[in-house]
C-alpha cells in the first residue's frame, strides 16, 4: 500500500512537470506574453526539487533501516517528520519489520541458550570440529571424559592416546565405533557415534561419545552368570547319573564277600552301569571339546573376498545337506561385490546359519541368501527363512554358549558365529517372529 501511494505520487509529479513544461513552451513560442513562462518554470523547479527530495528521503530511510538491521541495532526508532502520510506509513512499516526481526532474534537467542544448556548438561560427551581438526565446541561431559579443561584442536589429544585421535579423524557419518583408552590412569570404553554437518564449504563432524565400561561390566557379568548356569546344568546332568550309579554299584559290591561268587544278575547290572558311565563320560568329553572349540577361534587372515565366490563355496559344501523340501534362493545385488574377510571363517558362519534355517523349517519352506550394499562402505548379507522362528523369551539367550532349543544341538553355533563376526569387526543381528520365520543380518565393512 505504501509503495502504491509513493508510485502514484511520483506519477502525478512527473505528469504535472510534463504539463507545465508544455505550457511553458507554448507561452514562449506561441503566446504574446513570453515573460509569463517564468511562473511555470518556477513551479517546475519546485516540483523537481520536491520529487528529488522525496526520492532521496525514501533512499535515506531504506539505507538507515538496512544499516540498522546489518549492525543488529534492535532499538531502531523512526519518528514521523511531517513529510507526508506515505513517509509516515513507510516509517511505521519499517518499525514493524524491525520489531519482528527483534522478536526473532530474541527467540533465536533463547533457543540457543536452551540448546547450549542441554548440550552442556548432556550425559554424553559431544564435540564438533572441522576438517582441519579445529574444535568449535566440546561440552562438559566431553571435557571430563577426555581429561581436558579446554580443547582447540583434536590433535592436542595425541599425547594422551594417538588411537583416539585416529578414530576421531577416520570415523564416518552414521558409523559407531568402540575404543578402549586410558585417561588420567582411568580405563574407559568409549562408544563413539558420528554425524556429518556441512557448513559453507567445510565439512564438520559432530561426535557423541560415552563410557560404557559399567554397562559392559554388567553385560559381561550377566553373560558369565548365564554361561555358568548352562555349564552347571550340563555338567550336573552328566555327573549326577554317574554319582548315583557309582553309589548303587558300590552298595551292591559291599554286600558281596570276597569268597562269594558274583552272580549273573550283578554282572549284568555292572555291565549296564559301566556302559552308562562310558556314554555319560563320552557326552561330557564332547561337551568339553565343544567348549574348547568356542575358545580357540583363530585370528582372521583378512583378504579381499568376492561374495559370488563365497556363495559358490558355501553352496558346494551344502549340496549334500540340501533338503528337497526347501527352496533355496541366492542373489547378489552387485556381481562384483567384495569384502575384506577370512573366507574359511565366513564359510563356517554361513554354513552354520543356513543349517540353523534348515532345522527351523519343519515342512516345505524357503531360504533366501542375499547380498547387497548397505551403504558406500558397508555390505550386507541376509539369511531369511520362513520356518518356525524363535520364541521371544529365547531371543535373549540365542548367543549364550551351550544354550539350545534343538534336541541334540550343541548350543555353540551362534556363539562361534558371533565370535567370528566380532573378530572381523562386523556385526550380526537376528530378528524373528515366532511361527513366521527369522532373518539374520551380517554387516561388513567393504
């Protein structure tokens, strides 16, 4: 509305100047009184001056307003000067816009204060730095975990732990890693997650990290308790019959004198007892051998492995075990997909997981083995079956050594599989809906 009034005012002024110029020219050339042209000339000069003055006033107002905004002068006060209603309306509008900007700045400052307070009081360490390692912000928990009062560049941490600096520099967006380090003679297990932020032309990293040693200790204790429970159960199941049988045989032979002849009944009972002892002893030896297998996994010899070659190797090993009731579907999203791994150990992992899927399918079913890129630097292998699935109460125990729901199962397959995946710095996860099937995901770095 303001600009419309100003526009109309300018048009009227220019139109009037043009009309007066024509009238002045007529007075000079056509009228008998050319000296009368002096009066329209004076009026034209006045109108031109007024027009220039109004335009300059508008420019000055705009310049004053934008300069105030640029210099963050929120106390801008544009008073009415009697130059006309259009200028008064323009000043009022500028004042209103300036008030809106002022309110937005106050609101932003309040949000910034709240955000800074939240970040500063967060229970995890937070640090942001650019591609040169210059630190923009590190919160209180971050300073406490890293043992610093102030940090300008992450390279200053080299004197404490070069591996920590290497991790901070190499970790990628969306990635999480864990590092055991020592700060002020205190052992920390830092779990670090990364987010990338692009500001102007520079890439910034935002890292969140926390000490999960207590959680790891609690998890380790719980795992040991479960393992001890399973070991106790298995050993007691093997030893209890032996103890009972030995006591029975001992009582039987206590009743026989040295000069007495051992009857056929006692001999039969003795033979049966010795057979049971042999079977229980063999079972206990098998159990101990399984435990040794769990604790003696070799260190992976990493090399570039083609997923296609890996799948061909596994299929060749499973050809005799393939159940004709089950349909197998092998697929690779990219035929040239490769990972850094120990092929022998990975073959063991895949064979074990596929055999588990076979056992889970009671009737006709389907097993899918797929490989794809999870991201630019990650590969994903999935084993999917439509078998019986895993009960919800059993899910928390599936990786516990010697835990099994299958008759004659050793209970170490998934434990060995997870151990091998950890040695590859890879991840394994299992999802299942009881009665509908299960899906195993193996996540590798390319």
